C-alpha cells in the first residue's frame, strides 16, 4: 500500500477536519507558532497544519525528537499548547517511516525560517507544511494563500530552493 495513501487514510480516520471550523482572521500565523515550538523544545518541526482538537481550532504540529514522533496541538488563536501526544500509529510503523525520519534528521534546520522566506517571497501566508521524499530528495510541500490564489509549492528541504509551484484554479 502506498505510504502517502496510508497516511492520508489514517489522518482522515482520526482527526476532525479544520474546514468544519469557521476560519477567521484572528488566528496566529503558522510561522509564529512553528518558531515558538522550535525555540521552546529540543524537537524539530516536521509538519504543521491548521486542524481542530476536540472541537477547538488548533494547529497540529508533528515533532521529531530522536527516534520518536509526537504531536502537539496549539490553540490557533492564543498560541498556547492544549495537548501533546505520541501518535501510536506513526511510532508503531516506525520502520515504514524510518527512511523519511533519517532524511528529516539530516536536514536539522528550523522550519520557521523557511516559512517566513516563502511568505515574504509569495506575499502570502503558509497554511500547511508537509515533509516528503520525492526521487530520493527531501522536500517540503507548502500550501500558501497568496494574493494570486492558493498555491502549492515544493521546496528542496536541504537547500530551500523552490522546485515547483502550482496555483489552484478558482
């Protein structure tokens, strides 16, 4: 089974989509939330997205610390941590994700700086970040809300160079 499909199926099965929540302008920027997490922990942010946790609008942040993946939920309006958990599924399937984790640990660079650079370049806001490997290259997939519409970017996770950009048709 495709690892990406498995992760999507798991995610859909265990989380309540943030789209069910009304979005408003009083949420914190993802770059600020990621920077706060990175500066206050010994973990590195692997992925981040707006979601909900027990009905509360929150950022879901996946962290890597050594061999463990954990998730922290941060109130999207206040920036306060509302829950922390070790995702049992990812840690149970660690051997499946081992290559991805190894490549991620080799990057060892803060994600917040990458988000700020893309937001400045695109004159927009990064709404979601996923870490993936394509053609043996670690990449960040970023969803950006820009003045020209929603864009999906692929960024070389080692160099920060943009690999491709697709704009959603609206």
